[in-house]
């Protein structure tokens, strides 16, 4: 799930932004969204011709999105279909990195599900603790990774070990890795999923109060300024407030940046071109 190509990294960042827009809309069932994205991943991994077709840089993005819609309409949720259509419109350094992007969003959907339940810290801890169990229990690791053991047996083993004892998201992610490791060791897959969950947990949310609507360019520049200042990606929640003093008021966690902090606010204004 490591994406190395510069083009693919840029596309993944854009896909993540689309994902956050969908989640922030409050519409999707996050459990269904994660499951649907994993189902699409399985299809793309299984059908190599399809993966080549939807990642072909010479093919028009709209044509690739239409192909996806024809194949998946009515089979996955509208939210998942829209995200996958967005993903195939983007450019990818190699076909496997498109698949990796779909997997990343599927894991992120489960992280968002745990976050909505107030259990994202539990999820991160459960993935870590299960990786430690796997490392120490050689017989268990061998059984879960055995290529000759039917999926039904592996699923039963995972459920017997974890069902009702971990978050639903942890159960879903561990089951996914056990049944479809995608060429990784179970420990390696758990480490990758753990990093994705950690990224979600560390995302900052800024409440921005402004007397006038900000353009998309201004929003992007503000998010970039705040990300550089805080060392994390920052999601903006924009609230129109005609009484806002000094042009902008930004609240991140316990910190408020407003007209009383003249230096920082003036710097933000200068970078946005609004002051």
C-alpha cells in the first residue's frame, strides 16, 4: 500500500480530499463505504484487464469513469461509486498504485467509522496489539497465513478470536488482511493499516469564521499555511460570520487565532491576499 510515484502521490492526495468531502457531507454509511471500497479493490486486483483499462494514462478520464459506472452501478453505494469514479479519472504512475489508492481509502473509511464512534484510539491500539500477538504466536500466524486453509476456516478463526472483543473496524480490517494479504505478511499489512489509521487520528480540524465566502484558491492556501504551521493536514470547516473581527477567526483545538493575535493573523491574511 506504499505509493512511491510522484504522480501517484499527488493523485492520492486529491483522492483523499474527495473522500473527506464525502465523509464531511454526513451522508455515507461508513461501514458500507469501507466494505464497498474493499469489494472494488478485490475486483480490480482479480481482473487485470480492468485494472489496466482504468489506469491507462492515454485513456480519457471521463471514459474510465463511465466504464466504472457501467460496471458498478447498483452494486455498490453511490458514495463508493463516486469515489472510485474520481480515482480512475486521476493519473497513476503504475496500475498497482491505483489499486493501492482504493485500499487506502477503504482503510480510511474504517478509520473514519471508528472516529465517528469515538473509538479511533481503540482501533489503532487493537491493530498494534494483534500484530504483537501474531509475532509471538507462531502457530496462530501459520494458520492464518496458510495458503491451503480455506477462507471459511480462517474467517471462523478470526471471529472466534476477536468478535465482540475489538471494534467492528478492527475486526473488518484484520479479516481483510487475513483473507486477502495482497502479497504482504500479516504483520506487514497490520503495520501499513496502522499507519493509515494514525494519519486519520492526527488530522486536525480548523473552524474558520469569516465575514465573506472564501474562494477555493483561498481555502487551499489557508489549509496549506495551517498545515505547515502545525505539521499535520488540516481540514477546514468554514462558517460565515458577518460579525467576525479582523477578517478571519481560526479555531484549532484549544487555540484561537483572531484579531488579538495580530502577527499571526496578518501573516495569514497576507498569504491569502485578503489583507
